């Protein structure tokens, strides 16, 4: 027999994975493909494509972020407060185990990324989309573009150590300052080189 706690936590994991794939997949689409493709649009193409593409993509992007965020923290809360009495500092708890350290790190990065999506990227993108749709650029358009782009780049960098931390919670039973710093350095280097490589990719590259 499978107990109710196991069923609930597996359901939350499933939601977390599905929503996370949608969210992070679109994050990489925006930063590795769309940002460079958009630079090739002439005004007529931009007016035709952006108001159709971006609202659809950003709908799935922001709600993927929301469901990933909520299911992740609900899973953690259920695991440490309902499925067990570990809490924050008990055996196997959030602040007393390698699982807890890694999942907390991943959760911290995920929360920052979720905040960026809902309170920086989406509010600024609404103004950018409207400007492309109407052809009337607001006075702060460039500022909106810079804020949305910076937040999106930050999320791309944070996504790499986030994914390591989520996997490490169950599969890497070591957590030290040395490992933490090493993971961050390697992760940010990977993100940096992938973003740089994306600038060079063009339709001329043969598959």
C-alpha cells in the first residue's frame, strides 16, 4: 500500500517537473533564440510578430513559474511538517541535512527567479509588447527593455546552479562551502559561455 503522504508528494513532484520544464524551457528560448531573432525584425515584422508571439509565450512562462514555485514550496512544507516532524532543525530537516541545504539553495534561487518573472519581466514586457503593437514607444521604453533583459539574464544564470541543487538534494550527499562556491563558479561559467555561443548561432549553421 502507498500512504497518502507519498501520493501527495509524488503529485507535487510531478506538477513541479512539468511546470518547471515549461518555465525553464521558455526562459532558454527567450535568451538563446528569441532575443537574437528579434534583432533581425524590421518594423513591419516586429509589429506583426511580437504582439502574437510574446503574449502567448509569456502566459506559459509566468504561469509555469508560478506553478513551479508553489508546488516546490508545498512539497518542502509537506515533507518536513506533515509527512514527518523534521521541521527546520530536526533530523533530516531543512536546516539540518544535506537534503535540506541543497533544496533550500535551489528554493532560494527559484524564488528569486519567480519574483523576477512576476514583478520585473512581465510588468515591463507588457509595455514593450504594447509599443510594438501600436508603434508608439513610451518615454521609458529603453528602461523597460533593460530591466526585463537584465532580470531574464539573471534568471538564466541562476537556473544552472538551481538545477544542480535540485538534483543534489536527493543524489549528492555532500554540502560544504567549498562545494557551494565551486558549483556557483562552474554554473555561472556554463551560463556565460552558453549565452555567448547563442550570439553566434545563425541559420547558416548546418545541423
